[in-house]
C-alpha cells in the first residue's frame, strides 16, 4: 500500500482517538480492514500518527495535531523505509549481510550506484552499506555537506530508486579514496527521466 493511503488511514485513526480520547490497537487494525488494507500494517499507521498519539497502559491517547511539515516528513520516511526493505529483499548484488546494530540495522550492501550532484554531474560510486536512515558510499570524491541523488538500480526491470541524500561526513580511506556517509531525505519511486546524451563521469 502506498504511503499516501496509509497517511489517510493514520488521519482517521487520529480523528477517532480525538473523538474517543484514545484508540486501541485492534481499532487501528479495523481501520485498515475497512480501507481494504492488510491489518499487519497497523504499526506503520501508528508510526505515521505518533506525533498525535501517546501510548499509556495499552491505549493510544490523542495528544496534539500534526503539522503539515511533520506529516510530509513522516510520509517521506515511510517511503524511504519501504524502498530500503525492497532493495534488501531483492538483493541484486547478492551481498546483504547484517553488520551492525546502532539504533537502526546497517546491512552490507555492495553495489555500483549513480550519484547525481547539485550541479547536475553524475558519477559512479560503490555503496558500502545501507540502513533505513542512510547509506555509505565509497569513491574518489568528497561530498561533505552536499544534497545529492543516489540512483540505485533494481533487478527484474523495476524502476530505479532515486534517493535524496544529505552527506553528513566524509573521511579518507586511502590515496584519493573517500567514504561518504549520508542520511536519507526522501525517495522518488517514479521512473527516471531519459538519460542525458553526454557521457557519465566515472570515478
């Protein structure tokens, strides 16, 4: 189910909590069923509604409205998480091994990706690992502080995932070789525009 539909269900759950004072987990599952969605997604709905609900003694109490900006951020985060889950399940590179737990699972994800920088230049880099919140890239370019697009190809002819990423740190790992750690901002699932005619730069 797409994130926009889940957001609509989350809105109904919040309104129900506002009317009743609280909602129960089974009531969240009921809202999913009424919308024709799997009730297994009830935790995702609560994650989208978490700014308006607080959990106490088995009940989710209404607490405050969600701003439009926060709502957008929640939808973006859910989209990123689902895209990462799909990449790891497809595992086109054949290397997806858990390597660390630090708040979020980081998974060894070795694959050539395309990086598009703010000036429109494109480079081929190697992804090192992946998590629901970010990605680590290896190449011969420092990207610290930049907002970039990371284009990750998929198997079976599926549309390439276009992640928007903010690079938070860069460190040298060898002569002319750098690691860049980035946080996911959003993902665009739509098919990319036709490739430009000019050749892609390769690191």
